């Protein structure tokens, strides 16, 4: 197994691992001690790994995984590796650097690139992508799964977008009304509740739910079946479905909600302690517990 180089060479362990198994590339977020929270370093390491898989003609399918107990607990808003003030070479959008800017100028520049732009870029990868989800898939973790073509979940997986607790109308890659029906999307957002893998499957957000012990074998069996199809045919079929979603308003809908997202950040910064309404990962967890117990 080889590991994809991370932008920070000083890290002992790479934040993203890369492995090829026959026609399948496995890209694994590797921050299990932080429930695979996604910082910018992870974003750019993922992009490098996906590019590597696309450039390898022997790879037919890409599997996106998370190491340890959880797929991803979301964006990094509180670990020692949080790197919002670091500069990375921009790949998804043409915009200026965010680190020497302030307020919305800084947040919009960073999030257009690192969150919305990258997920849109990955959605257009011409090879089929399978998200292999176990445990938590929360907020930014949803974005990673949703830009894949398939979501295969273990029976202990759960999904949540709790950012309305911050006064923010959902994560940056706002696919909610397209990956589930609009009424379910409203429940998902308005309550911040966890949806089980079983409910997510009923809503069409998940393709299959399997026992945790069978997750990997199920994913690789599906990947092998897909790999038997012509590479170019798969790329065209993927583009066809993506174009149909965009004709249904997915892309312009995301653009409109991204503006609301940043209006919420600006409001929080204007009236409160910071753009996240004073909440970090622990604060979000405690707020969710209080709401449930109340």
C-alpha cells in the first residue's frame, strides 16, 4: 500500500492514503483520531489522489473511504490541525488568496475553492466513484459522500447536517433536495437530527445498507461489476446523469444557497463572537444532545 503525499511534509502520517487493487483505486481519509475531520490539507491531498486515479488508465473505479470507526465527522472546526489560515495552490476556482483578506472577502475566497469548488470538481471526475460509509457522515462528510456516484453504507452509519444550529442553512455543497426529497431535506435541516443508514436508503440517499462486516466486500464486488463496463461509456453515462441533475436546477440551486450560507456567516460575525456563532465541534455535539434530551 502506498500513501498519497500530503501538502505538509512534517506530518508523520499522510492525511490521505492511496492504494490500487486491480481496477479499483482506494482513496482513504486518514485522520481517525479526529473522526476524519476535513481540513484544507485533506482537501488537497484528496484532490491529488483523485487526479492520480483519473490519470491511471488501469483504474476503472474509485472508492472513497474513511479510516477507523467513522467515514467523516465533517469540516475541521476545532482540531490542532485546523488550517484555515494556510495558503494552498488553488485548483478548483480562479480567485485570489484568502489568507491576507478579511471578513466575507476571506471566507468566500476560501470556501469557494476548498469546499464548494472542490466538491463540484470531484463530482465531474469521469470515473465512477463509490463512497464506502461507516459510522458518522456529518456535515462536510456529507459533501464528500454526495459528490460520489454511489453511497454504500454499513448498518451502523448515520447522516446529519446540524449546521442550522449555527444559523447557517446547510453545508456549502447544498445537494440536499436532490439526494433526498425536499420534505425530507427540510426535516434533515430543521431538526439537525441524525438519519440512520436505513432511513437514508429509503429516501434514496444511499444505494445499499449492509452489515459492517460486509461493507468492504460489498463495495468491491460492486466496483468489480462496474469495472467490466467500457471506460468511455461509463464516463459518458456519468456525464449524462450529472447534466440531467443540473437541468433540474442543482448547480444554480447550489449557487443561490452558497450566497445564503455566506450571509449567515457574516451575520454571525456581525452580531456574535465569530462566523460560526461561537460553536466548535464539541459545542455542536452538546447542542445536539441538549435538543434531544429536551
